[in-house]
């Protein structure tokens, strides 16, 4: 009898844990909202990256390979870009301003490239260049992942800076999940860290490891397409696409293995299993994960007082369900999730502008500004 | 002399076959299946049924079968704006995937002969190369 009760208790526990996994807390869709939106830049099919020079001047990447400079609502194409290899999910991806941009006019870009001139596809590259008005010059290739691949998937990529003179960028597993993410001697499935001039920081975690790619900062990632720096802690936060289920938010730490594809909360698109493990020794658990997947792209914290009650909340675009997700975090836990601008379209990116407003890159629409109702 | 001539012609035949390898339709469909997995499946799904109102179906699609060259143009150059598929209006964006002409021919042969679809056509790279941008979403 005692044994039976124990079995019953255990099955209850297992059932509870099993049920508790589905994207808790449940996402809320508010019935009334005190905000609306306006389109500030239109005519950009896939506005992948966004970087503000000032409140009314910004750069926007169009995935097909165009960099737009927008000033006072006037949109012009920037000339002098490096050659861009467009295939599948690859093309012109993120853009970011050097922390001293106002003085040196340097910008950084990640993009699909075939710099080798071979017929073997492409891989993600990181470039910098000097921007004068709408002319880019002094282009430098700071990093080129290899080998090239004709696979269409998982190029990353986002760029952020810490306050210690480093830049971080991401590259996805390039559709080669069983080979790239867990192998430090190979590119792909990694977060990378460089000095602002493109050199390798001496204290990068794998500089003394034989055969390792020295630019690698963390590994075991699938396809990180969102990254931001926490406004208070200065930590690098990242989100990445899982397969079917298993999208993740991770706080990026030096030298850590985030587990893909050895551990995951997702399964194959076809419904078959990738691994039965969701946890393993020496592999980091995500800060948060989604089952089912939302298709997370850009990521930003709100730090301003523009929106009532949103300060310090985390915002992540959902490509799949076509909304912006607002996550309230208390004591290192997600305690509330809410849909913002439900059904707006595929949200590719979200950035907090210098004016404290949130700007979204929405596919087929362009750049959308969230405006509080007065 | 005659032997030499025969030898010459035969080796010429081998050489040209080597230089312009022609896939059979079955081989093209197999190659197209791999392209489909990589570039198309995420939206049009493994079943080819798409998502109603968002991503148009390829399975039993009237648009596909009635607009072969426009469908090629859509894959080749990207497709934007309204199209009607099986009486449902779609107004999304399919961006160009960067596939070469042969890959587009392969994936066309695959989708025209998968999920119960069936076509007598055998599309090749030359046909794809000849499709102009002006044919998008006629």
C-alpha cells in the first residue's frame, strides 16, 4: 500500500513537471492598450538590423543586401558595401555603430560572404568600415567564418558591445548541427568576442587551447538572432532559435557550453527526437525557453520612462506568431509575458532608440515606432 | 581508319557528356528534395500544405500548375504582393533564396511531383535561365 501511494505521488510529480514546461507563465493578450504605432521607415522588405545615429538619423539593413541611411525620414542607399552572398537565411544581417562613432564614423556589419572566390557557398563575415554620409569606405574584413557552405540555414547574427572595448557577434550552426556547435576548432554555433579593431582579446577563453578558434567566447548555440546588453549588469543576453520547440534566452558567460545539440528542449521539424536530454553536466541551462517555438529575433531592454510600467522589461520579436513579446523579469525569473502589437507582422528586430522609444523592424512594413497614447 | 573515327566519335560523346552532365528527371527530383528541405520546408511545410492565409500551399496548388514560369520567376527573383491560390488570397513576401538555375529547376521538378502532385514537364536550368523578372506574379 505504501508503495502504491509512493508510485502515485511520483506519477503526480512527473505529470506536474511535464505540464509545467509549456511556456510558463502563460502569455497574456491585453484587451485594451495605452499605446499605438507609427511607421517611420517604409519600403524595406526584411529590415534585419538597425542602428541609431541620433533620434532622427539611423541605419537599416535590408537582408537582400542594401544598407539604408535614413535622415529626417529621407531614405538613401549607402554605397561602398563589401560583396554580399545571399542564400537562404543569409544576406546582409546586423549593423552597429562603434561606441565612438561620433568621432571615428566606424560601423560594423555582419553578412553572408564568399571572400575565397570559390564555388562552395558562403559563411558569416564581420566587417567594419567608415561611414561619411551615405558613402562607406576603408572596408576591413575582421572575421570570416569557414568553411563555406551551400546550406541555407543558421548564419546568426547580431552585434553588441560591452563597456570594456569588446565587440560580440554570433554565428549559427550553418545547418551542420552535429559537427559545428560542439567543436571549438570549427566555426558556427558560437558567440564570438573581438577587440574593436578586430584583434583577439588576450583573455578570450580558448586562446591557449590547441586548434581552437581563438575568437570564440561561448559555444553550443543553434542560431542566435537576438542579442543585447543588460542595462544594469552589463551582461550579454542572447536569444536563439530552437528547432521545433526549444527557443532559448541565455546569459552569455565566458567559455561556457550552452549544449546544442547535446541538450535541447526541442525536437526535429519532422517530429523525431534529437536527444532525450534536456540537461547534462558542464552544459548551461537556458535562462528561459519556449515550447512551442515563437521564432525569436531581435532583443532589447526598455530603459526609459516613455512607456508606463515597461522600464527594465525585456522585449523580443516573434517571427512566427507576429508580435513583440514583453517579458517581466523579477529575481532572475520570467514572471509575466505579454503580446505587444499582436498580428503586426513578422517582427525581425527591436531596438531602443536614443529617445527611449522602442523601434521594431517588421517584415513587409519597415521600421515601426511604438507610441504611447496621451 | 574507320576504327579511329569510331573511337574519336565515341570519346567525343563521352567528353560532352562529362562537360554537360544532364540529370534525368528522377535525379533532378531527388536533388530537388534536398533543396526543399533546406530552403522551402520551414514555410511551405513538409506536407507542402503551407499555412492557410500566410504561406500558400504547393500541394494541389492551382497557381503553381497554371503559372509554371511565374512560379519559377517567384523562386528566382522573389515574390511580393497579392496572389490567389486555391481561391485564397495571399499577400506576403517570399524573398529570393539565392538558388542557382539548376537548383531552381530541381526544386520545381520536386514540388511538381510530390504530395500527389504530378506533371509531365521536365524543367531544366536552361528554361529557368530564360525566365525574365517581368514574369513575377502575372
